[in-house]
C-alpha cells in the first residue's frame, strides 16, 4: 500500500469522502489516505492527525515525499484535537481502530464536530460501539459497507447528522448491512457464531456459578438474534 495505491479497505473509505471536502483523517499513520485523496483531486485540503510520534513522523515524511505540504497539514494531537474551528473541516475519517476507541475519540471532543457534515468510520472490531454512539449523539447511518481483504472482514460506516433509533439487532449487525445481506456479511456472522459456540462449549464445562449461567444465557440470546437474520 502507498499513497497512489490504497488497500481495498482504505479505498472503500476514500470512496465515501464527498468531492471537495475538507477532510481530517484521525489516526493517520503514513497519511496514505489524505495523500491519496489530494493526489486524485478528490478533496480541497486535508489534515492528518496522529497521537504517536513515530507514525506522526511517517505521516510528515509521506506528505513531504509527495510534495503535498500546501494541501495537507500534519498534526501531532490526540483525536479531534487535531482539528480547529478555523479549519472548517467538513468530513472526518477514522480507520483501522476498534469501534470503542473510535467512539471514545468522537465523544471526547464532540464539540469539535460542529462544522462536520459526514463521518466515515472503519472499525476493525465492535462496530456496535459506534452505532450506539451515533444514536446517542444524533448521527444517522446513511451507508454501510462490508469488505474482505486478506481474509479479514471490515465494516465501514458512513454517518451524517440526524436522528435515528435502532433495534438491538440493527445495532449489532448494522441497519444497512442487515438489509443487503451480502456474502461477506453472512461469512462474518457465521464466523462469529462459530466462535461464540466454542465459548459456549467451554462455559458448559465450567462450574455453573451465577456469572457463568448469565454469560451462557446472553451468548445463547445473541446467537439466536444473529441466526434470525441470516
Ligand atoms: N488509519 C490508518 C489505517 O487505517 O490504515 C492507520 C491505522 S493504525 C492501526 C491506528 C493509528 O491510530 C495508529 O497510528 C495510532 O497511533 C493512531 N491513534 C490511536 N489513537 C489515536 C488518537 N486518540 N488520536 C490520534 N491517533 C490515534
């Protein structure tokens, strides 16, 4: 992967960034995504935010190598603190982290989202944490995608401002993905069910304390909930 050729996962994230957006990529190790967006004239300008020094330096190096310093600002900052009101950021991408971490980054500086019209989020795991955050903070899921790359399955969530209430099933599986039910979606949830069933087998062998019984019931309910949809 490089700034010219993104991974399938990041290419999909890029495809949801609106034309001429001012985009901030948070957790921008190497800054491949903002470089790609600017090199292809897809956005007006970009900010690459990184909290760790090593990846921040890699991002600075990549932006310089591509000669994009005029269009991309790289900032060493925690989460949304990489963006200022004067940046007038209209879209944010956060990719390659767990869902709970992405949700906590958004929640921590929620006031910095005022000018932002679209969030494009790619959790590696536990997308449910982002959907719960979205409902709580009045962001609506307008699109979802699921892609498989190198045997790993990734969900991509696209949010815009708006109210929405989601059922427990929709929070876990994704309202759009649930409707589409493509082959990758089925593979992901069949894999999950298999893993949960392994856990259930282990729980059956354990001493049946109140905690173990509760956990077993929760898992059985979750498996049934997912099976209903597949
Ligand atoms: N976004 C790239 C991608 O999808 O390929 C890089 C993903 S990498 C696994 C996650 C990056 O997010 C790391 O470079 C990490 O340092 C950065 N990160 C984690 N927490 C962060 C935070 N609170 N603020 C900014 N960057 C963060």
